[in-house]
């Protein structure tokens, strides 16, 4: 099997590559990435890309379609990957997350790729009230990031991609340890706060609902997507990827982390304006279609993995929200140094 992964040098990619190398030992794994975050390695004992057969660098907006020759499955991870970055780079988010993703899917179909997996997001549900949302419910994207995900889903659903199984995985909010750790994710942020400051500062009033999924379980879901047959869910499938047991209110996540890191206080901004991004999600369809690929990591295990990983790194950065572990800060540093242009294309430098 020949598998191409775009955006493989981010937070999810190294964990996915490690998983696929173990699960499909004879597979040919190919990475394609812009390299924005290539230097943001945290707990890696070996270079994450050493597990690949080939690594290519480039912009998905100018994707070299010849890389698709002989490819059996494409995993589309490449994205401007959260709400703050989407707000700062709204036009680029549309170009990369939506238009480039759709273009690669159409090119993959033309050359006979069997499976295309798109990393979508449960954030498309936006302000969703108390009821757990299913794939049949209306979406309410509140940010450029969320809009880019649902726009891609809708275009893929309408495209004539017969013969290629398209799987849009609406992932819960990612968490857990990675060789390229991000701390701009809610659970990861809380564990970092606990270790560095012994205080978790919740920026909202703590009431919003968030479904979570450990990055290891994201890799398992993608593994299912690259091998899924059309008769299992349809030639085009959008499915919530996560677990019903991982629907939490933000304050509950903070308390769980504080319990795991003794001596940690929790500070909740009860005066904060309501965070409209609040949604519970129903993952029963994923469980019925992929019973052997459902999440296995528990909240306690994910917290422990982050705690152990950060401790092993000697993590003690009380100002980590301004560090390279925050993806927006990395892009801003590239821009300030003249390495990137405002459209997030690499600048010509000596």
C-alpha cells in the first residue's frame, strides 16, 4: 500500500506516521508538508520523518499531482489548524483548508486513488445547545476554520468521485502527547498550566461542552479511513470521530487535570462572556461502522501521557502561551523574520 499524507509535519502527523508504520509495516509512506512547524520537535527520540519512505516539501496550493502516481490512499491533514490562526489568516484558511483539499481530492480521483481521508472537525457544530449532535443535524460553523471544514465536506459530497471512498472524519478536539506538541489545545493547555504554574487558568466561564479525542486515537480512525470499503458507510461518508464518553465541559477537564497534578489550583473566569463554541457530539455512527477502531485512550491516560511527556522534557515555561508550542506564535515569528509572506508562502531568502 502506498499512502500519501499531506501536512504530516504538524501535531497529528508524527503520531499517525508512527501508528501506520507499525500497523502496515510493508506500506510505502510519503509525506508532503510546507515545513512551517518542522523545527517544533518536543519529545521525539528520533526524527519523526525517519519513519517515512519519502518526504517532500511544498505548498498544497501548488500540489505536484505527479506525487499521486501509484498512491492507494491520501490523508489530508494539511490545514491552518485552529480558530486563532483562521481569524488571523482567513483568506489563506479558505485557500488551504478548503480549495487545496478539494483540488487534491479531485486529482487523486483522476489517477485512481482508492481512498481519500479528510481531517474535518466537530467544530462545524458551533453553538449547538445541550443535545448531542449527529451527522444528520444542522451545522453552525462560527469561525473561518470551521467554515473551511464544512465547505470542503459539502464540495466533496457533490463532486463526482465515483470509485474512490471518501471519508470525512469530524474529529473531536485533539489532545495528547506528540513529537510536535501543541499547547494551543484545551487539555494540553491545562496540563501545561498545571506543571508550569500549579494553576489552571480557564479563559471562559467553564461551561462550554467539548468532545475530545487523543491523538493516538485520531491515528487509529485515519487508519480505518484509508482502508474503508465503500459498502461500509457509502462511497462518500461524513462521520463524527470520537467517543460519547469523551464529551466534557471545560471546567470538568480543568478539575481532572488538577486532580492529576497535586497542588494545582483552578481559576475560572466566571465574568467571561459566554463562549458560543459549545457542542456535545454523538459518535454512535463511528462506533457502528468501525467497532475495532473506536477510541481506546481514556481521559486519565491522556492527561498522564501529557504530564509524563512534559516532565521528561523539563517543561517549566510559565509563559508558554507565547512560545513556539503555540502554532500562531510560530507563524508570527516566521513573518516577523521575513521568512514567510503574508499569504503564508515562503519568502525568497538567501
